[in-house]
C-alpha cells in the first residue's frame, strides 16, 4: 500500500524559526519538477491501493534518491543526512515526527521498481521539458564512455578462488556440507603474489603449475556442488526455489570459468566474452586506448545530449561494441520518441563511416559533424573547413565535460551495484539527478 507524506508542518515545527526550513533555489526547482504527478504514476501502480500496510511514499523515495546521487552519498549517509537536516526533511516532505526511510528500504524499493521504471522516469522528465518548451532537442551530440564495475582487478587465480568460496558458502547455506578448498586456494593466491615480486626465470612455469592445481581444486568443488544440488532435488528439501535457482546459476557460471581457464592453460591468448568476475559475470574487459588505464572492466554507456545540456537518452551495452554500429539505431529511436529527426548532430571519429553519413541524411539530419578517419578528398577537406562543421566540432567537445561531471559529481565514476539491472538503475538515477540539476 502506498504511503503518504506530510504536506503541513507539525505542532513542534511551529516553534522553530521558519527560515531554518527554507529551501535554496536548486532544491526548490527540483521539488517543483518532482511534484508533477505524471512522474510518480508508474511507481504508484506497483503498490496496491487497498492491501498491505502503508509504505514509503514515492515522492519521498525519489527525493532521497536525488539527494544521494546529487551529492555522492551512500544509502546510510543519505538516511542520516535527511534525519538531521531540517531543509532536507522539508525537501522530502517529511515533518519532524515522520520516520525517515532507512537504507535497506531504499535498496528494496530499487529492486521492486526495477530498471524499466527508472528509465521511464527519465523519459517522462525529458518529454515534460519538451512539452513545456524548456528545451528544444534539435541539435544533439553523442558519445560513449566506460562504466567501471565494482570488482577487484581480475586474475585467473583470483577468479577461481571466488568460485570456490562462493560455491562452498552457498552449499552450506542450503544445509549441504562439501569439502572446503577455500584456504588452499587463498594460500595459492598469496604465494603467487609473493612469487611475482621476485624476478625468477621459473616464474612462468610456477604460475602454470599453481593455476593447474587450483583449477583441479575448483573442479572438485564444482563436482561436489553438483552432487549437493542433486541431493536437494532428490530429497525435495524445504529450500527456497530462489536460492536453489541461484545455486544452479552459480554452478553453470563455474563451468564457464573452468572452461576459459583450461583455454588459458592450453595457450589460447584471445578468449571472446571472457568472464572477469564471479559476482558480476556480465562485466567485460574494455580497452579505450587510455594510457593511464589501458584495461577497464565493466560496461559501455552511450549518451545523447542536446544543446541545453540535458541527457536525452542513454544506452548500456555489454562489453565494448563498435560505435559505428550504434549511431544510426540511436537516431532512429530518437526520431521515434520525439517524432522528428535532429537537424544537427555531432560525434567523434569513432562513429564515422560513409554508410552512417548517408543513413543519417536519409533519416532527416541536415548537418552531420563527424570527422573522417584517414586522408581527405578535396570536397571532404572543404566540408571539414566550413564554419558549420567547425562549430559542430566545438559543440561536440561539450559532451566530454558532461561525462566528466557525471563521473565526478553524480556517482557514475564507479558503479557500486553489481549486475546489469542494478547498473541500469544506478545510471538511471545518476542521469536523472544530472538532468534535474541542469534545470536549476
């Protein structure tokens, strides 16, 4: 059942100086935007209007999530700050006697609403801004960036240790004791770390030997886990189907990790879709050509921004797909949502192909500011020296600042949630907070 908020001050608040409750210009503007009932309708539909006890109001939830991502706070920190700050209480429509939702409540609401509702929230905000003529998305820029996953630097031994540790813990939680190789794999990882510090000629041979022994221990743990799962199904034990399904997924993932480890031992250097984390199996290795970070681990984000600075759309992709294959579908979706194509588009060289330029012009984009890779022909050189092309290239550089702001100030520098759905929720609220901040 959906909860309610306090629209009026309580009796005790009447004895407090009213100036202590005054919101600044930013919070006042954000409060006006979030007070639009169109934003919260999809969230309210999740709750039953009659059944259940009153829960957290959707408006309180959205405002607390804005505060969290706007100032880069943890769930526990935003709970404490809203409880202690009078202005933040007032912004969240909570009186002094109202209970502040705790951190676990916010996390559970994220899981209950899901990533689709958060994506709809951003779309509704942008459509509201277009409808009220606050923005006119006619001139857009597109860029991609890396979303770093919250995982340790992956190694084959470390990944096998994660596998053994997780399978053993899950089997014990289901009441099935299996032989634990956790200490043995942990010691192997520690010995390897010590041996890498010494410049020995036998280092590579020792690494292969240690990796084979740990892979054998992981194979034994996997075998015992399959037996434990078969025992549970045979006895029809009173175990949650969700936990049992999770155990099955972990076993399947362990099989993939052992398979790629065997490829590594066989001398295969390139392994497609290589798993880099047992706890976030959809994270991938991403190489963007950065000198200080040659290898990043996570996902790729494509964002579309207009001249006002509002992020109109975003897409998360597994791994690092080529930008050349993504720009035309993004413009097609843009045209479908806003019922017209942008008049001007700017992007970097990574999006350039002659086919993309032709397709974008057929979609209705009048000016495409994408520099060509390689040697220029006379008419191409003349085009890239024209005023409108240089103006679009300068306009394109502005999206780099937006990406930097999202990562430094809106909690998108490192995604602390694991899994693709949780990552989409995290990025959705980061972009929502950024858009709301842009409108203040």
